[in-house]
C-alpha cells in the first residue's frame, strides 16, 4: 500500500529528527505482533529493519531481516540487507 509506505517513511524521518526512535521501534514491534497477515508482518519487518540499521542497531536489524529470510528465503530485500549488515558487523561466516 503506497500510502502506508509514505506514512512509514514519514515516521522514520520524524523519529530521527526528534530522537524518537524508541517510540517508533515500540510501534513497529506492536504492529508486527498485531499483524493479522504474514505479508503485513514481513513488510513491517523490512521497514523496521531499515530503521534499526539507520539508527545503528545492527544486531536488531539483522534479527528483523533474518526473520523475513527464514520465512521467505527468496526475499531479495532481506537477502541484500543481510549481506550488507553481516559485512558491516564483520560476520563474514554468516554470508556463506
């Protein structure tokens, strides 16, 4: 849903500007837990993982992208993000 994507982007931008990441992260966690469809949870995890990465929370970002990858091993966004995050974290063995 393009409108939801724009809203998530706005939330991320605002959270970064006002140091409100903790509240944004809590909202993402709640939304993932409350998702009634796996596709919704996966989309939220991808956005949440990106936000965590931008905020410097690498292990937590890996966790979100890994959850998507574990459910959908062909998700290119999760695979690309995991590759970048594992390299950034120096976890080269995870790339294999």
